[in-house]
C-alpha cells in the first residue's frame, strides 16, 4: 500500500480544509495517508513516504514562510527523495491572488529533490486552488489530486 504525506500550513483554516479533501481522495484510492501541519513536522519524515503533497496559503504570490522554511531545511535530504511523487495546492484571498505561482513555487522545491510531478489535463493543471474557503469545485479538485497521486503511486 502506498504511503502519502499531506503536509500543510493554514492560518485561517482554509488550506487545512483543502488538505482534508486531498486526504479523502487519496484514501478513496487506497493509499495510507497522514495529515501533518508543517509546524509539527520535521523534513526527515518525508523519507517515510512514497508521495508528498504540500499545501500553502498564498502570501505575496508565493508560499507561506512556514512552508518555505520547511523546504529550505529539507536540503539535508537532497538526493534522498529522488523518484518519490509530489504535488501541491494553494489557497488565496482573491481570484488572481497568486494561487498558481504559489503552487509552482512549491513544485519547484519538489522538483529540485528529483520528485515526480503529474499535471492534470482536465482540472487545475498545476494543483488545486481555492479563493477563500474552498467551495465544492475546489474540494472536488483536492479530492481528485489525492486520487490521482495515489493512482500514480500504484502504477
């Protein structure tokens, strides 16, 4: 059974709601999933998982400082995450508020580790995005991300 870590930072609870939907989708696809706040997690824990999904609110068009700090500290794992599957999602306060740039900035960090990233040709191409609290569309995108990642791990 594939093991997935859903790692997030959430100040208002919106990104956490998205993370919970990602967990639901990955579990539906048969993965064993752990949900962790970045504040309660150390980078070494990523070694224990096959897939890692990172979620952040958008601050000034990029990831929250807490996520950036975590990824910066993960330099100690350089080369050890090669071949694992990664994904990202983000929330923002406004449409056009930087969601996609936030997702891409997270994916850049995962790619530097050699992780495999799968786009979505049908939905939010880079990763799920929400404006404010996730609506039904955003929750569905998050569940789909969890399922797609778990399915890719099974392949």
